[in-house]
C-alpha cells in the first residue's frame, strides 16, 4: 500500500493532539495576487457613488437617472459591464427584474424589483458548480416605508455591494472552472425580497449552488455604546441545526452528534481557514447562529432551500449609523454616512470573500460517496471515497477534530481514495476534501455510514 501522508496542525491555537511533522499550506500565488489588487480607494469610490443616489429604498423611483433605486441598479450593472470587457466574453451582466404585488407588509404598491447581477461563467463545461457572493443595494432611514428622504446606506449595505463590485472587478480578469455569480440584490430591508427571488430561481432551475456568501454591514470598525474600535476581527454567522429538511435529518444528526456540522457551519469554517490564509491581521470569528439576535439577512432564503450559505458582518455595529434618519441630536450625528467607515477594514473583509470564492472556484468539486467503514468494531477509522465529479483531484485532505473542538485540528494529505487512521470514530469527527494541482481545496464532506 503506497500512501504518502503529510500531517500538520492547523494554526488554530488548539493544543496538538499528536506529535507529528508540521508544515503549512502555501498561498496560491494567483489568489495572493488577486487579493493584492483589492483597493480601498475603489471600494470608497463605489460607496460614494451609491450614496449619491439619495435614497436606494426599494420603493423609490426607478425612472430617475440620478436618484433612487433605479439609478443605483443600472449603475451597478454598468460597472459590471465595464469589468466584463476584461473577461474574454465570460462575464455577462443584467438587471434581473420581477414585479411584486403589494403585500400589506413592507411593500405597499406594486413594485418592480431588480437585482444587479454579473455572471462569470466557468471554463469547465463539465463543472456545474455555482458560487454566489451577494450584498444588498437598497437602503432605508428610520421608517422603512420612507422612499424619498436621503438614505445613504454607506455601510448598510454599500459595504457589501462595494465588496461584490470589487471582487467582480478583480476576478473578471481571471478564469475559474466553476461559475461565480456576483449580485447586489434589492428588497432586503422590505423583507429579503431580492434574495428570496434569487434563491427561488436557483431552486427552480436546479442550480448547483455550492456556497453563498452574504455580505451585509462590514465596513465600520466601532460600536456606539461600548466604545470599541477594532478592525482586526470579522464575524461569520452560520446556522446550527439546518433549516432545510430538519425533520427528515434530525435522527441522523442526533445519532452521530452532527449538530455542529451542517453545510453552513462547514462553509463558515472554510471561510475562516481560507480567509485567514490570505488576509493578514484579520481574524474570522465564527458565530454559532444563523444571524444576529432576531435579525435576518439575504443568506436565509438560501439556507432555507438547502444551500450552504453564511452571513459576513463586521465585529461591532454602530446603531447610530444604521436605519437612522440623517440628523444631529445633542451633538451626535445619526445616519449611515461614508465618513463613518474604515475602508482599510472593508478592503480586508473583501479579501476574505475573494480568497474564499477563488479557492472554491479553482478547486475540484467535493469527493463523492465519502464513507466511514463500520463493518467491524475497531479503534481505528477507515474512510473511503470516490473522485470528484468535476476537476482533477491531485489528492485529498482528511480533516480530524475532537468532538468538543470548534475547528478542524488536523489536516492530513492523502493520494489514495481510502485511508485508515489510528483514531477512533467514537472520539473524533472526520471529513474529506479534494484538492487540485494548485492546492485549492473543496468544501469538506462528512462521511456517511458505509457497510
Ligand atoms: Zn443590511
């Protein structure tokens, strides 16, 4: 049996379980270069332009050329089209519209809803994977139904939309085997309407959405009451028990203790590992919740349709600058203005997205039919799997962690399609990833029971 093993600890501060040769995974030079191209000046210029539209409330005008949500959605698509010129015809952009009837809640008149979308088509015709990065372009003041007062929405969610634009600018010049969709949705503040429309399309058309990153509020570095200033930490929210098909899967989750290993949680761990691999001076903080307390976001319609989706948000929020009428009260300026933002922080947070997306889209797809052998009672663990459906795996990584550990603690490279490890399946969690010639790894797959 010819098996080459490379064993190392992830740099997660965990106490080593095993004494082994340690090494690190090198950055992929292409991704490192792309990350360097992300510009805080570009991000700032996008946000100033978005703010110039006055309000971007979803119910605001779509016919005015310089004000309102219509001007916003058209300008974003125009930017996408400029970037698409560098894509050798692989990137296309359009406003994806639908008409909403008044719903008696946050839509009081029939409304033309329009997401700004750019699609960077993958180069491998056999690869049907789709990766989505989103932010929302609509904005609001104190009254969510107010469609005329200035609602700058620089951070909420100019920051997410700017990140989407900057990723599209940089990534349009590169090619990936899988497809990437860059989207700035509308209707978030009126009830996640644009993202629901997109997630429903994905479901109806049977898109293979492998991961979705929702960026909402991620360019401000401070909190209003607690006086914290910090641009070195970023939150990623992921659901625990899955919203999708929970009843069907609850028995298996209980039996195997997999309440912390759903698709969203796996994606969150991946964002942390890959993001921190490429972005210096930034820690990705995992939050074991689908979203902030009693609040919602555009990843939720994807989560509810069974896709791996997470929310990316700054570490501390300043509520004087969120969902507020522009005003000064007792010397305090309220409102979501660009001067309250930290564009260096937004640059790093955009880099987390770009490196995650690029690493996923360059990787082969996940290994198939990953199984854990249970034929005999043993103190070792045998895993087996099949090659990915698309792309070529140069090898596989076996991920191992203790049942109480939040993060994968070991990453073992393997050239074979099965492995026996001297660690009991009773005491550890395992998962398998594929990796390609430039080292980019797929999302991990938790093994099913194999007999
Ligand atoms: Zn928002």
